[in-house]
């Protein structure tokens, strides 16, 4: 029975899964961040090697016996850097280079999102990730460097708060709620924001606040949510067009979108289907680390759709405990680019 390793590495967390070709998840693990810029640094290599060894130890499968390793890593962005990254990561993980499939983490997420040959994904978490394919093995990223500036309702709130304070926008109850969340007064807001005195975690965690105000019919929150939905639908249309199929599957994921209330999801699906009536709008079926393992299995000749479906059933019937390295063995990894 062949075994495949899948790892999804981001700026703040790394998650891995070891699966059997039969479609059974044998082990799951999580650790700190492992994103990179250029060649992988020592901390990222230690995190990735540690999680691979932990998975194999938990499942009782020697790493040398793993038939393939799929690695979706934040920071795999440029074609001219990938050969060097691939060689360094294969050596650092102790995996034969021909058994390692290295991609950007957005591609791993796409493999986990849907089994359909024509599929796409848009994720909005700490940043935006988009990917699409017309067939298995032909995955591509969408605006992965962020130059297209997809609208982020959290950043929109920061601007809108300033405009409500200076009179360019009508104040609503969302103003006081936002100031309280940021931990500043109206008089201090502009300087605190400009001089970066408001912790990034607070600035980046306002989605629930906005959605709650939207459900309470706050006009300012309504403007933010409507603009975000329009933007998601616009990106979705571009992604679907690139799949070459008007019956593709598109998955929406990431922390911001997943926190949206059901009515918001319904409005988003309606916007997408208004242009593409045959498209399936959904949440991702499997996590990115499972997608990375499926990707590696596909590269080794395993039929991906049946494997995907088996893993989806296994996730429901036999949930697998996620293990983590001990704190002493988990190195701190600096934040990297999106």
C-alpha cells in the first residue's frame, strides 16, 4: 500500500497529513509557520522536517517508504526560484527530489477544495489566495502577488472609520464598535493607525464585527459587505472563465469568508450564478494538507477523483486526531510575504 505525505505551510501555521492510497488518513499534525522568501530558511526547514517526521512516526511508516510528498508553501511564487527551493526542501525534509511536488499553498488548497477537473478557489484569510484549473495537473495561481488589489472589508473599515470621523461619511453605530475593538478613542485613531500603535491582530480581526453590524442593518457595514460580495463575485467570474467550463466548481474559503453568516453566502452564490447558472458554489471539501497529499498521489499515477472521494468519506467516518510537536521542538518562524 503506497503512502503519501501532504503539507500546507503558511506564515503562522503548518499542517500535515499522511494518507494511504486506499483513501485513509493515517495521521495529522500541526506546527508553527514555515513560509519562505527565496530559499527556505533554517526555521522553516526545521518545522517542515519535524512535521514530516511526526506524521511518519505516528503512522508507523518510515519516511523513506513514502511514495510521494506534496508541499504547498507560502512563498513559492517565482519560476526562477522554484528549482533552488525544491532542491533545498527535498534535502531538508529527507525526501527524494523526484518524490517531492512543490507548489504555492494556493494550489494545495485548490486540490483540497474540489475533485472536479474544472475547478477554482478563492480564499480570503490573512490575505487573498486564488487558483484554478481546467483539468487535474494544470493548476495555476490567480493574482498571487496581490497586484490586482482585491477589496478587503477589514481594510475598508479602517478607511471608513477615518471618513466617519472627519465628516466624509455619515457616522453609524459601527464607528463606536470599531473604535472599541481597536482600543483607541476618536481623537487618537488617525495617529494610532498611522504610527502602527494598533496591534495587527486587532486590525485583522474585524470581520465578525462587520458581519454583526451588517445583520443589524448598519448602513456602513452594509456598504462594506456589499462591496466585498461584489469583489468576490468579480474574482469568481475571472476564475471560472479561466477554467474553460461554465459548469465548473468554485470554492470560497479562508477565515474571513468562513465567518460570513448564511445570508451572506446565499447572496454571494446568487451573484455568481447570475452569470454562471451551472456553476457549483461551495466551501472547500478537504483541507489544503489533504489536497497536497492528493496532488502527490496524482503525480505518482493515482487516480485523484476516487482518492479524493475516499478521503472525504474517511474524514466523516473516521476523524483523525491532530498532533503537534512539543513546544521545545517547535521553532519560531518569522512572518513572510503573502
